[in-house]
C-alpha cells in the first residue's frame, strides 16, 4: 500500500497529511500556525508537523508561490523570507508586454525582479528550494516554483536571461531546475496549482475559485505551449500542465479585517445598500496589476450599516473574480475552495449569484495538500479517484441583472480612481 505524506506550507500555517493510494487522508494530520518569516524557524515548523505524521513512500510538498530568500556563500539566509506581500521595491524598466509574453508574470513588486534589485547575495532561492536543501542537503527547484518567480519562461522551461540581465543576476545563482525526487522528497509545487488538482479542476473549462488569505481563480490544463492572456498570470503545475488565472490581494484577509473593524458584523444579503466596494486594501493584482491602487467604499450615508458594508465587500471581491473568469474564457463549471470560502455560506451564495452559475463547494478541506499527494501518486502510476464535492450552491436568477449593473458601476469607479 502506497503512503504519500503531503506537506502544505501556506502563508500562515504548515500542515502535514498522510494519504493512501486512493487519495484519501489518514486520521491524525498535524497543523501548526506560524507568524515568523525567519526561514529556519519555518523549516523547524515543517519538520515538527512531519515528525507527527511520520514517513511515507514519498514526501510531496505544496508551497506558497513568489517567495524570495537571498543566501550567502555558505547557503545561509541573509534576510527573512520575502513574500508576495513585500512590495517595497519598483521593478526594472522592461517592456511590460514583452515581459509578460516571455514570463507569464507582470512588472509588479510581488514578483522577483523588483525584489532582486538592490540585493547582494551568492544565491537567490524560494523558500520551497531552501526547505528542500535543509531536508535533503540538495538544492533544486521545480518548474512550478520557478514559474512563479517572474524570471522564468514557462514555455521554454528555462530562466529568462533578459530579465536576469536587467536585475544583474546570473542563472548560476539560482537553484537548478529539476522535478526529480531527492531520496523520497519531491521538489515543491506551487500551492495554487496544487489546489486545483486537489479539488478536481484540471481541465480548461473547470475553474477553481479559491478564497484563503487572498483570492484567485485558476484553471490547470495540459498544453505544449500557451500564450499568456492580458491581465492573467501563466504559471506551471509541472512539465506538461499550465496554471492560468488571476489573483487578488484581498480575500479572507479582507473579511477578517472587516469583522475586526466592524465588531463582527455579518453580511446582510441585501442588494439595495447603494454601496460600491473596491477591494484593493492590499493593492491590485489581477487584472490591472497596479500596486498603488487602494480600497474604496463609495455611496456611504448615515443610514449605512456595518452589515451592508460587509455585504458590499463580499460582492466587490466576487465582481473582481468574475472579471478574471471572463478573461480566462470558456469556463463551464466552478469549484469553490479555500478556508475563507468554505466556512462562509454568504460568500458562496454571492459567488453563485455573480457568476450566474451553480458553484460546487469542494469537499476537500486541504485542497493543496491533496493536490500535491495526487501528483505524487501519478509518479507511482496511480490515478486517485475524483475529488469530492460537498454540495452545490444554486444561483438566484432574480439577482443576475442587479449584479451585472453593479459590476459595471465598479468598473467605472475603478476608471475614475485611475484618472485621479
């Protein structure tokens, strides 16, 4: 019986889960929240949860994308782990369209080109690469992790020399690209792509909408080559599958902020609040990738209630995700996943109403971990059963036109904000 141990390194916690060859989790997973971005402390947290679950035939790792860790000549960290939230530096002066066409990424500070400017190090790696180094003694990165850096060509499967030249980094300073296991440890895959696999979204017409700390809409599919679409990222799951979609910086973090700021207010489920919410408290990623954009609530009056503000915020995020799905095109079904979505029925209902289609609610609470395990099982020639679906949230047709009009108002308000 094949046993796969999956390690999911998220943006605020690490979890280890053991799966059997049917892709079913064993009882007794291990979970550990963290707040420090110290690389060695995070490695220690990973070791701790792995120690509780025990060994398997393979260790499959899902890890957050876009992180950067500079190392000295002795392969020791020179800074904390830099994440997509570190948006201090400006990217280099490259042609944005050509850059997007080559790398599938954007000239946005969440990616490596901005972070690399001004750094001096012997090596530059992602946290996932550093974790592999500490677990096995060898340094390598998967095409999946490399594709989220912004210095990699996801079609040619090589580091992008033009971008590296612009930031003064040599490809020899980066981790070697390999998908081969080191002993029983597989190089990590990007958590977003793993989430698609874990919830059964591995065809171009089947999208995963994830609301965790942030939010995203993605499709994963087989292709020999793909041209990046305007406003959408193009990453990799592995050497044969692409991951295409868009990400928002505001998701569950926005809802948590609203609950804290508005004294645990709940959404009203009313559409007559007269509010337009621009969910850019963390700046904009998809589709405009404007780091300087800020959140905005338009239409406030003395009659506005906290619950109406929460409702408008849920709708505002749903409108941005709907625009991402429209940009992807050809989406026939949607699966909702991510902790913030799975525990919030009001948000799931808003998504169904805005998308104008039923939303399947994933029955897999640990989509990224299961996805990493399923990819590992493929290496053993084992195809896991389809991912479970917990329930279906049906849309309310009487709200379709209301939300279409509100999406138009949101777009117009975005244009006004841009012109200021």
